[in-house]
C-alpha cells in the first residue's frame, strides 16, 4: 500500500487523478470545496498495490481524523510509503509539521511532494523548496531526501512521481547502469 496525506485543499485528489490517469480502476472525484474527502478511500491499482487517499487535515478535517489516521499508520505492516503533500504556493504550515511529527514518531518512511507548482512564482517556489530541504535535513529521519515537485494541471513532475510509486511498490525494477 501507498498513502497520500496532506492539508485540506493541497490537491491530493487532483494529484491522485493525474498520477493514475492510466489506471481506470482509480476513479477519484475532485471537488471545488476543500475537505471533501471525509474517509480513507482505498483504490486497488490493478493487481499490483493499493492506494489510500486520506482525508485532509487542518481546515474542514473530519472530527475523527487523528484517531482514523493514527490507527491506520500504526497498524499497516504492508504500507510501503506515505506521500506527504505540501502546497507549493504556501510551503510548510504548522499543520504539516504535526503530520511530519506523527510520521517520524511512528517510524513511517515518507516522501514530501510539493503540489500546485504551476500556481507559484519561481521566487516563491524556490524559497519553499529551499525551506523544505533545510527542514527535512534538520528535523527528519524517515523522510526521503528527494522532494518531488508536481503540477496536476500541467502534469509536470507527474511521470517521475509515478515511476517512484511504481518503484517503491516493487513494480519498477531498478536497472543497473552499464
């Protein structure tokens, strides 16, 4: 399993839809209103792995968010990677730090994904990337060192992230350089 977690309105559903646009069984509804995902949604991706779309935290989070997510994260032995989505326009927020602390406390390997990069100016994007890289270096143990930058609208970075998901789920063997 892989799961996607992030603040409400970070673009989780849009990214999942873009990532799995070639997998018709992953039918994700995207809403204009933040906090639309209230429960964990499980999608079987072919016979390969299961994708879990978590409800957003922060603004409009479901009341049972902490209990639901903590229980899932602590009990899933087959969870290969968690993808923590951060808004490229606003960068890391206090609520994101709480998610990081939870993932670190449970010893869960995770990857940070910067979403909505098409909406951020180059200066803002660079500032946020550098801040996140510094934060990861100083404050994390379980975070994959590479930050993924994606746009669900322009599809930038989506292919690379798709390959990474395939790799961590064992569906994309690494090729030795000759």
